[in-house]
C-alpha cells in the first residue's frame, strides 16, 4: 500500500523546473518540465525572474497531477530541491525586490575583494579571516564572487535601495518554500555559501556572530535555520488550490541540487562516490570528517542527511557544453541554417560520436565556457577547440566536446580521491549526461573507473528530495535508500584507450596553464550594472498565458 503514497518533488534547475510524483520508495510515477530563460548581463551578471520560477512550477505541477495516478489524499508531502548558490532579496510580504542572482553570476567579485582587505594574506584572503572561516565553516567565500555572500555584498554596494528594503535574503529553494508555506527559513545545507555558520558539528549548524561581523552581514536579514528532513510547515490554502493539493499538505525543508543528487544517486555510504553531469558537473561522496582542500577549492560540509558530511565541489559547464554545441554550432539559426524542427540532437550526437575513434582525431575541447570553480577557481578562463586541421570534421568536434568534459572530471578526480585517502571502487552516474551510453563509456575510459549508469538518471535530484521527505515522515531510513536504486548498466574501462587518453589529458592540463593569463587579459570585467531587467516579452507572455490557462 505504501507504493500508492507519493511525494510531490519540485526540482528547479537553471533551465527550468521539473515536478514529479515519486513514491515513498523513489519510484517516479510521472513528471513534467517547463523551460524558463536565463538573463545574462554585462560584467558577468546572470539572473532569473523568481515570478517565472513560481508560475512555471504551478503550471508543471498541475500538468503532473493531471496525468498522475495519485489523488490529493495520496500525496503525503511536498519537497523541493533547486539550483544552489543563488540570492533572492524579498520584503516582509515575501515579494522579490529584484531578479534572482543565480550561481553563474560573478559581479560580486569586486565587492567581495573590498570585504577581504587586510594583510598578511593567504591564498588571496587576509590570514586571520581565512583561518577563522576554515576553522568554523570548513571553507571560505569563492574569490570568483559567485557565492550568495558576494551577491549580497554586490547588492549592498550597487543597489543600496534594494538592500535597505530587503527583509530576508533567500536561496532559491528557500524562496520556493516561502511561496509554498509563507515561512522564511533556510536549511543548514542551503545556507552554507553565505559562510556565516559554524559547521563543526553537522548535527548542530548555527549562525556565528564572529562570522557575521567578519562578512558584514546582519543576522536579521538572514532566515532561521531548520534541517533538510524537518517539516517546515503546510502548503497555504490558496497555493494548495492553485497546485491541486489538499490543504495542510506538509512541506519538507528540502535541499539544494548538489545535495539531493547525492541522495538520489543511491551512493550514500561513506566513500561511495557519484558523478553528476547536468548543466554543471561534480564528483562527490559522503565522508566521516570535516576537511578542506585549499588548493583545489573544495571540502566536506554538512549533508542533508543528519549528522553526516558531504564532499562539495563543482565544475561550471558540462552538459551545457552540448547545448552550446547544438545551439551555437550545429543548429545555430542564422542565414546558413534555418531549420525550425531539429531532430533529437543528443541521440544524433551519441550516434556520430560513437563512430569517431578515442581521442577525437587529435582535437581537444576545454569546457570552460563560463569560467571554472574546481579544481581551480578561475572566473576568466574560457573554452577552446585546440589542434583543428583541414582533415577534422564536425564529428571530431562533437567527440572532443564529450571527451573534454570527461578530461575536466579527471582533473577533479585525483584531488577528490586524495582528499578521501582512497580510490573510488566505482562511480554512480546521474544527471542528463547519464542518458548517454557513449559518454558513460568515455568517462569509464578517461577516469579509469567503472561507471554505473543509474536508471532514470535525470530524476536523481527529484528522487533525492523525495527520499528526504520519506525520511522526515518516518517511511524509510537513510540506510534503506541504496536498495531502492536501480543500476541500468555498468561500463568498465577499455585498457586499449588508456595511452591515448593519458596523453591527451596531459595536454589538456597544459592548455589551462597556457591560456589562463591570456584569458585573464581578454575577459576583464566591464563595470558592474545594477538593473532589474525583464525577460523578453514573448517569453514572459508565453509563461503568463500558460499560467492563466491552467488557472481557468
């Protein structure tokens, strides 16, 4: 009978929200997606309209419930997971005061540097501040300016009226929870990148007065903290009516996407790793200790599973590189290409890439389309296609993009394994990239590790946040999760490709060293722009029309 009880999982990614009905044991019954735009601005700005988030979530939820097997009484809870490292300033009524600043935005770099003034310095930080952050939090603000702390400092410096009117600064997930319940709250994992919490005991994460003073943030402008597995409150009556839920449906604290992916991958035992490729990518695992790798910009931090630590790192562009290849190279809509109905390009890419030999006939792609975070933090570095000749084809370029993302993963793999003090026995593969058989094999060959392709990999985030709701409601325990995850296929490394990939990987690393100073000179930021731009009229009107149609 428990299989007939469901969690409504909301998974708000950068490209838009997915909503899904997921059983208490992680089985995906049905799902819907709705795209929303990203607004890119001069000086490294990246924003989204929170109202479009909400309208798209309501529309996708209504469509999910309309085709799903569950009645409102069968839905036990709502649990959200979203993109991380974003900032939504809201007033006392919960209204957003400007667009959300999302994880790609690096305009806060200069404002962060103003806060970091001081000598002596260690790795770009004043020594005493660095030591305080490391001791209490396990990390420090990203010098790229992409953390919420830098977002808030940028708003304070460039949009003082917005800063003054802000009641709370919220992460995207916590903003969605506010819309659901009317409560201003954050979870102990979502608040991390503000760098103002004492994380030394993962079972008791609290704000720390010294960190708040050091960062120049006011405690009153930050939300109260709960756990990811706590019940935050109930869906508001008017929201329940819009979504098609029963009044009083519980809302769980939830967790950001990096954390929910780990839970949804099934790799939750200590030292058991997972690899994620979506818009961005990472390699992660739970570990039984708090630790920081200063030289590669990652560490272990509180997990959404109570009392646990999780390795957190991120590489900026992974699956996004394929989207770039599709939209800007293969199917770019200019005078030379006017196809209105392109085929399923990603299946096509899989097919042509599988026909190209390992090594892409000497072409190397570096996937730093929007800078990099780990294992180096560099907001200026950019991508390249290297070693092209008259003999190379677009098939070689496509293969090089797949391999370039894999090389970037290999760059991260070594420091992560050194951090853990052991080698991964295998990696559970999730995210949209895990739908690709050829990418799974390329990753196995490049990383020289078995790759386990998780079934239904694009729903790992939604499944993970649904599992957290099941734990909160007492339906399962964390230890039950691995047996509810199905592995579609395991890919073993091909020793015949070892030499090719090792040689190309060495050149990949040299390309970063050769290009980093050039890119720093070419990509110096323009002056910051304080704006509250609207999405394109057509895009906003399209979502609004769907919203109104759904409500009627």
